[in-house]
C-alpha cells in the first residue's frame, strides 16, 4: 500500500480513513480530560466526589470495553453512532488500548 491507495472520501469500495482518525482524536481528548479530573479529585475532592468520579471513569472505560467486545452493535444500538468497529482493525484494537489507559485516570489517593 502506498500513499495513492489512501482514500479520504467514502465514495469508493475502500475504507475511509476518517472514522479511525476521529475515534482516536475523541478518545484521546476524553482520556486527557479524565486524567485532569483525576488530578482535581486528588487535590480538592471529598469522599463522595472521590467515589462518584471513580464510577464515572469506570463508565467511560466500560464503554471502550463494550466497543471492543460487541463492536458495531453496541455503537449503533446503545451509542446511536455509525462506527464500524469491526471494519477497522485500528479502532478494534484501539478500544482495548483506551480501556487500559483510562484505568490510569481512576483516583487512587484520598485527600
């Protein structure tokens, strides 16, 4: 595969490159925001916010794991987005990577 085989539009029989790019951008932004939230919770939160934020991070991590396990059906039926997880190997394995990385954002220290 060379640079001429890359299809930016979805008009051909080949796959577009935009769904993986957008998926990785959104997942990276969510991961950074979760980590910033972890730092905030470590500095300023009480016990209730600590527990609620841990559940919040677990929810986002669970969404990534469900995308890895159930793929297109979860994206279409639950999230109501047309994301071809099974068509793109980069999205399929990226969901598992982000599932593991979001685990870093779980709060560990209580003030």
